[in-house]
């Protein structure tokens, strides 16, 4: 089976799904995050995928969420710490994040930094967590980085741009999985530099309905597409 080296998941519709099923929004987020941890474990125990990226909040999300919901999201992740830590340690998975730290709380920032330091291994397996990230925001930040270095922006190269990005050293994303296909067949500014040749898989499942069987379907679909991928040749 041809596995993508890097899989990224955009779990969407937590809030609408909560309303449709008469559950609280925090409960919907909580279930979705647990499902995300299950998918992480499956990735590194049953596939040859090397990098698993999970989208959390975008910069637009953090700016627009009600305060109560925002406060919950800044602390929710700690509730699955023991299971997540066990998976990372057992499978020697490097924890990484992609974000703009300006939009998250100091406590959440420290939490992510500590986890990154704790789970660093000499392996090529990586879990990338997406928190308060937006592609336009990252573009702005990489231009600022290059300008701070005194580079002549007229002469920058593709390599210069790549190395200015948050996770310049990770493999490009080869498969993006997004929920609620009937409502959103788009990438919503999701790591645009990294998905230039990614296959986009849209499922009708809503979050928190994204499960391992749906994930397996997406991987099988990618396997069927693998021989057709010619990268512009």
C-alpha cells in the first residue's frame, strides 16, 4: 500500500454538530479531540505515515470565538494529556506545533512549549499541532523575518521562503482530509505552501464523527491515486 508521508486533517463543524445533536459545544470539541488522538495512535501503529498534522484553531477562530468558548479551548487539551503523552512516548513521536503565539494564553503557550521539549526524539515521526495559525498570518511573519535579516526581497528564492516558514524542515503534505464536504470543499488557508501537490479528500462526516474507518477510507483512496500522481510531468 502506498501511504502518504504526511497526512493533515481539517476537522470541521464541531459547533453545528453540537447544535444538531443537542450537546454542548465544549462536549463536541472534547469528543473531536479524543478522536484526533485515536487517529494519531492509529497513524503510528498501523501505517507508514511519518507526519500527522491536526488542525486546531485558526487565527480567525481565536479572534471570533466567544470568550467562554475560547477559554475552554485554551485548557481542553490538558484533559487528554496522559493518553497523548503515552502515545508520543511509546512510539517515539516528536511533538511540534505551528502557530502565532500572540493569540493564545500564556498558560497554553507554556503547555505547548513544554510538550515540544519533552517529546523530542531522533526519529522521523512527527505530530504537528496547528494552533492559532493562518496562512496569511504566516506569510506576513515570513516576510518580516526576511526583512529583519536585511535580505533584498527582490532577490529572495523559494528556498529562502521555505526556511522562513514555521516548519520548514517537514515533508510536504501529501493528503489533506476535510470533514463536511457538502458545506466546505476548500482548504481555508490551511498550510498553503505545504499542500501545493497534496491530494484533497472530502468526507461527508462531521466532527466529531471522523473516525478510524473514515481515515482508512481516505488512505485507501490515496493508495488508488498514488500511481496517477505525476507532479506536473
